[in-house]
C-alpha cells in the first residue's frame, strides 16, 4: 500500500518547505518590525508609506505576488538575486514574495503589541532625554514583542501553510510533490492524508510551543 512512497523524496520536499518558512519568517520579522516603527513614528512621510504598504499588500493575493516575483522580476527584468540556476532563483524569489506579503501581517501584529504599552512609559522615556528610536528600541518594542507572541504565532503558522503557493513557480516543496504524486499515482486520499499530516506536524508543535512561550513572557498589567 505504501510501496510507491519510496519513489518520492517526501522528507526532502518538506525540508524545502521548512527552509522557505524559516527564511521567510526571519525576513518578515525584520521588515515587519521596520514597518511597525514607521507606522507609529513621528515622520508623516514614513507613517504614510507604512500605512499604504500594509493596506496595499494585505489586499493582494499571495499567488499574485509570488507570480510577479517569477514572471516580473526574474523573466522580465532578469533579477535572479544572485542565483546561478533557475531552481535556486525561484526559491529565493519565493522567499522574497513571502516576506513582502507576510511582513504586512507581522507589522499589524506588532502594532497591536505596541498599543498595549502605556503611553506614560514612552512619555517618561522622552522626558529623560531619550530619542524616538531609543524609546522604541529600549522601552516600547521589548514589551510589544512580549504582548504580540500570540498574534505572531498565528502569522508564522499561516506563513508555513502559505509556502505551498511557491509551487506555482516550480519550487520543489511539499505542495509541488503532492501534485506530482497525485498525477502519477491512484492514491488520492492516501497522498492527501500524508501531506496533511506532514503540515500538522510542522504547525501544531509551533503553536503549542509558542503559545507556552507567550504565557511565560506575557507582560503583567
């Protein structure tokens, strides 16, 4: 019943999925934090950019963004992010697309955490001579991250599932292998169950562990 599975590198496909998720998560956290800083910053131009970016990107389907990175950047503009092979270029472009999309949700999750920090703390920090960047880095963001662990966990789980969209540009991750297996084998329900179980194994521990971390680091008000 399971003999045909030996013909496919399922673990390798899920490893590619894990790499996509991890690299995209790191990039999204960095860019999303910068966007959140822009949205709460004192400079109107930066606030406008952050607001426009979040509202625009959140309303564009991820598939459109991923396809644009391949068809628009790679094929039309020959931007390959330093890759010397098409499969490597597609992987890097998929990571870029996932970062562009997910960072908008990271920004909003962090902004919700920033809103939980009492205004008086920021005002007190400014009163002792700290600049806006120092207030944000030393006072606001540490508390905001602790309050936003829950929302950020949901974003990470969604990101892990969204990596399946990378199959649209030929990245050899789990969804692309699943499609190939369904086309070649008459085992639709079994194959679907295997890949569904694989994603549960990736996302369920993430939610449980980060949920526990969120309770441990939560700011007591």
